[in-house]
C-alpha cells in the first residue's frame, strides 16, 4: 500500500519536494492558496492539487486524514505552518513535518514547543544552510561538504587544480600509494557530467572529486588532492538576512567578520546582537566601496542576500578581486552548474537543504533506508542496513560483487566507522552501509541488501 502524503506550500521547497516524491510513487496531495503555484504543480507533478488556504479547517477537512501518513507544512510563514500542523494532527495525520524559520521554538526557555502543535519533526532550512556554509569556511579548500552518521562521516568535494598530484593517476594507484589515508573516491563531477568512478578511473584536471572519509582524515585527503586548507582570518558577508545573521553569530568569535548591508534600518536593528562583527552600511556591488573596505585582504566572501542575482554579481566581483574562497547562496538549483563553471567556489541553497531534510525523515522511517539526493549532481546517497536475509548474504557475495555503478563509501559496525578497502574488507549482517549511486541504481542496491 502506497504511503499517503499531504503537502501545503508549493513554493520552491514544496514544488521541488513534490517532484521528488511523485517520482518515488508516493500518493501525494498538494495544497496552496496561489493559483499560479497550483498550476505549476498540476503541469509538472503527478499529484492531487487543492487550491486554498493550507491552514483553513474548511480546506483541510476535504482530505481524509485518517489515512494520511505524513503531513508536510512547508509554507514560508511559521504561523501558517504551526496552525496547519495542529489541525492536521487533530484530523488524524500520523506524522507531521513542519518548516520553521524562527529558531526561538527550540530554545531551552521556549514557552511553547513544536510538540504542543502535534509536530513530530521540525526542519529549519536557514539553519541547515548556515551549517553547510560554516563547514565550508572551516574546511576552506572544499567546494561542498555533506555529513552522514551524525556528521562523523563526510563527503567532501575538492576541485583538482593544475598542481594536483592526483592528475593522470588512477584511483587504484592512489589507494595503493596511500594506504593510511582512509578515503573513497565516491563521485566525480567532470565537464558537466557526474559519475561513479571505478578503480581504473584516471583523475583529470578540473575534476571535482567527492571523497568519502572520516573527520580525522579530512586534512590528509585535502593534502592528498594537492589542495590543503588555507587559514581563513578575514570574512566578508553580504546581507543581513536570516542565514547571514546565523553565520555571523556562529563565526564572529573565531574570525574577523565584516557584514555589508545596504538597508540602514536593518543594519541598526541587528548590530546589537552581533557585537564582535563590523557592520557596514553600503552597496556590496560597488567596487569602489569594496576596495575601500580592503576586499583584497578578504579570505572568504559569503553572499547571502535574499536576491539570487545580487549574490551572483557580488560573487563574481569578489572573484575578480582574487578572494580565495567565494560562497554563494541561491534559492533554486537553476544556477548551480553555470556558477561552478565560471569559478564560484561553492553554491549553497537553503531550499535544497530543506528538501533533503524532509526526504531523510521520510526515508528513514521506511524500511531502515535513508536516501539523500544531490539535486544538482543527479547522484543519491543511500544509507541502508545490510539485512542478514538479503541476496548479498544468501548468494555469498563479496565486496567485489557490488556493481560498479554503486560506490560503497563507508560501513558502520557496532558504532565503529570502516572506510572499505576492496578485497580486504567484508560486509557483515546488520552493518550500516553508506552508498553513493545514480538514482537508476537504487533498485539494484535495495535488491542486494534489503
């Protein structure tokens, strides 16, 4: 029997999530008050669409919630999401997942908690984006970092520059030459194509290689690739939106942080909460202004205004001034490939973070399998338990029998992380596996280990 999901809010988060869920054959109902957004869903997604207010009892009573497995409240307005979640729970929804922007609900001194609205899981897209950007700042040579197993295992993307000692060598050769640097080359992004490499794959200039490793080996992997982290001292942030404020508050005690905000009132409003930051009132696209603020001394430039085009232009200006690390936030995936191609180091999206957070919750509740899609790369990460009754053990397979379209990134056994070395590593029943694969190979992986 298919899992039934009701989703309110068909903005960027809701729409992109609906596309993924419909492809996975969930029974999906989408509710939004905006006619254009409803039409967009109808034209692109296999779902029932209801035009109306998602926190209206009258609208939600049109749905039989006694059979609904997940209610997803994903509008941009916290109050709408909270009220809608409470109504859905009262009507019988089994699980509710709610998007919130205001983090005050998780404070220890909060008067009202999400659980009082019948909410099972809360996602904070801005918080997720902030953590992703902060990881990039602290591991400065990476273009992308994803965490798994409570952040104990990392997938770290590094671009191979001219000077990289990996260029021209095979993955197998690098493994054999560096047996004490535990890593897997899980994914390669090359000339706008993403693929799962095999042992004979040769590294090439400008490859973005995604290495899977433990936290203890990140520095070694960066040195191995010829791109060790550089010391970040001076950070410049463009914009004083929610994400910018979260980043600044987290980084201000460890770095010299300057924030540029064009809105004078906004700058005055938030400056008392950011005592250790220098807040400047100015235009982040004005080169004369940037030069007067010593843009040439900035180690890391972070563009996180609420306008994608402003972020793109500002990032290009920062690159022109040879800032070592430029991180840009965008709301959609449309610009990911083009921005990487023209040299922006890292592109982050709170909306992709939100979609992945919801999918992780839904997938982890289902058959002990969690799938994290990388929307811009067409690659998925699958976390799956090796079932003792699966084909892998019944057929007495070894690690070499795993198809080349699937990379085994790590094994967690009794709380211990194992980065596999082919021929020397075995999979045991009930091991927790982290796989990287094309979406087309998901069924193969499930048939092997489920």
